[in-house]
């Protein structure tokens, strides 16, 4: 028997319509160099229509991709709404990618138009000539007119001011009826090695994920809230907070490029967010600032969502005990939209016992299923002890990667489950506890560094015999790379020389700042680099580490 229910499509367009009409009085506030600027959701809806008309006039049709190279601000939000709702696909370009990867993803996705913030023109311009499919660039932001537009024009692309384009358009758009399973947005994730891989979100997956993020087990959002996504909109959709806010009518506070503790605290005191989301590095920085200036506490904040890396209990305790700020850990990946689990403690737990749960990655959200699979492929019991790889599946978990050229891509999936590359256990109450990472990557300040890419680059040096890179704990960045290098007999190398050598292929923040010169890299029984031994050597001070930055 079929239901009698209507078959309305779960689209970004419907979410936008709800947010910009029913909650037309909510607002998006964006930080500026000397204060804030704001517009209501009703105005946002009109400007999204203008943007859609403008993009159509530039030839954007069907499911073509439109790239954004933007901070978290009102214009980026307009793109988040207009592009998927007109049937095109929003491609958020990660401004922190190494240039070769940035060019690769723009070409792989075949971006037609790129919207760039005035403050990011200098970062985009050198790479624009190589972005083959891009024909127009729109420069957004209050200082767009004084940006170096010639540096963009020298690429041969048409360059327009975002506001000039919008000014010519109608604030009505004939939004098409879309299929909820069609592509709405895409995001590339850099893996262990090789080219980044594209994850394509559907309207339906974004819709369901936003609802899950809005529930009490994660953000508990309502139109009485004001949401501050510090996690970038160019990285895993700002954890879905932008769409979740439109859905629940919560106002949005956008920090733009001011992500240091001091301007962030000032912005929080001005814009009065109730819920915010960012990686531990940011909250660590905020903690240090508040310890020095306790009166700058963002008193409006009722909840901090934190994830992207393990969230130390010590950080959560310090923010709570010293500044009354409540932290909730969440876990996820670009591949899982990204939020898949969150760490609210169970009912009836005494104060101290609670921390064991708050230090965990939490319980999966309804819609997501999780399991632990051991090396031999067997599914493990939920007993809090059996350890294996965490695998997940569900309607906002990717089932493949977009036209990937990685020959090993099938190994990322196991019988319909996504293999996360995260290792841990699940306890009797369903709490996930991650203890290790099977994938060979380092996460520094929320962004990836591939240890394998660093090793390959180092081993290309004529005086390097072998090199192995591991992540080591870092108070500020969560993790930083340590390179252990075997130097050719008779040769001598310094960390500074090797950093210089690597700098042609890596961004400065990706270069190892800890170095060890060793006689040989330890190996497993099958001859692979044994990184567990390297980690133990480091933890037990068995290798001499030199710092260089
Ligand atoms: P995001 O940074 O948005 O979570 P990425 O796809 O860049 O998305 O990174 C996902 C990976 O980050 C996970 O597979 C895991 O290794 C790590 N990660 C994310 N959240 C946590 C967490 N709460 N605890 C431990 N590791 C985490």
C-alpha cells in the first residue's frame, strides 16, 4: 500500500523559500574591518534571485558548476542559496588548498564561473589562467571596486563586479522544479595521496543533514538562535550550519576573514551568537584570549559545536570551568556531509563520569548507521573494547566519488558502507571512541596534510634515502608533521634546506616543523614503514627531534 502523502521534493529551494519568507525578519550579520553589516533573510531571498538571474545572463545553465572562493559572509550565503536552487551545482573551492590542487579541482568540476571575495583576489589571480573552463569571475565584497581587477583580467576571463551584476537584475526568479536526488553542491576532500576526490551532495542529502544538525542532539536550533559558523563554508559546508539556520529561521553571524581570537571575541560580543561551530584550534586560541581578558567572554553563547579533530576534554573543561562555555563534540567527514555523530552525554551520569562521554565522538544521528570492522573483515560487538575501522552508511553519506581517477577508489567502500579510515570502538550505549587513524594523513588546524605526499617529495631529494612522516600532537594546531629522514651516507642536510626543497610543492603551513635524522625507517613484517614504532619513539623520547620553522 502506498501512502496518501504528497510527494514534495526536499530541495535547497524549498529550504530557501521557507527561511526567506516565514523567517524574513531573521538576519545575516557579517563582520567588517570596523564593525558589522547586516541584511534580513527577506533581503537575502531577493539578492539570491538577483544572483540567479545574473548567473543565467552569464550563460550558466542546467547542472553546470559555479565555484566560490569566499570566506563566510552574506555573499557566500547568497551563492549557497541561489546556485543549487537554480539547478546549478555549488562548488566551494577551499582557499587553503595547494595551488596545483586548487587548479585540479576547478578543472575537474568544470567550473564555469567563480565568485571571489575582494580580499582573496590576490590568492586566486595567479591560478586563474589555468582554470580552463572558467569564463567569468565575479568579485564580491564591500571593497570589490578597489581590488586588483587587472590581475584577474590578465587571465583573459571576463571580470565583473558582483554588485554591478546584481544591480541590473530582477529580484524575482523563476526557480525550477528540481528532483531532490539531483546534485546541489560539491566539495573535494584531499585524501592520503593523489588528487583530491569530489563528493557530490544532493538536495535531499543537504536537506536531511540540515534537519539532523538542527535537532537537540546536535545544535537544537530555533529561530530564537543566532548561529556563528567559524568553520569555513569552503570546508565541508560549514558543517551544514548555514542551511540548518535557514531551515530553523535562526539568524547567522558570519566572521568573514577575521578568525583570530581577538576579532572573533569582538564580533561575538557585537553579533551575539547563541551557537557556534569551529575546530579545536580556534577554541584553544579563544581560550587563551579569554584567560587574559575574561570580560571579553561571549556571554550569549549557549553551545559550542567542536570537531574536525578529537576535542580534548581538557579544552572542554577549561572553557566550561573558567568561562562558562559549553562544548559539544561532533564527528564527521566531508563524505558524511559532514556531521554523523555528536557527543551529548547519556542521561543519569554523575558530573565526573560525564567527561568520558564528552571526550568521545558521540552517538550516531538518526539516519546514519555505524559499525566497527576488524582487519579480518568481521563486524565487532558494541562493547567499548573491540577496536576496528569505523564504517558508516546513510542518506547523507557518499556512496562514491565524482569521476575519480584513483585506481583504489573502490577500497573506500565495503558492501555499501563508507570506510572512514578512523579506528576505534563503539560501547554498549552506542558511543563511538576513536583511538587512531588508519589513513596516512595529518590534520593541522582543521586542514589536511598528506604524509605520503611529503614522504614522496622528500625522497625525491638526491641526498635523502628514505623519509617517513607522522603527525605529532600540538597544542595550537592539534597535529603537526614530524619528518624522520635517512640521509645518504657522506651527505649532510639541515631541516632548513629540506623545508626550502619542499616549499616548491607545499604551502608553508604544510611544511614539517619537526625533524629527526635517523639511521633507518622501522618497517613492518611486510616491509611497510612502521609508523606505530615511529610514534612510540617520539612519545618515549627515543629520537632527537629538531624544530625548524
Ligand atoms: P571535517 O574536517 O569537516 O570533519 P574532513 O573530511 O576534512 O571533514 O575530515 C574528516 C576526518 O577528520 C575524520 O575522518 C577524522 O579523521 C577527523 N575528525 C573529524 N571529527 C573528529 C573528531 N570529533 N574526533 C576525531 N577525529 C575527527
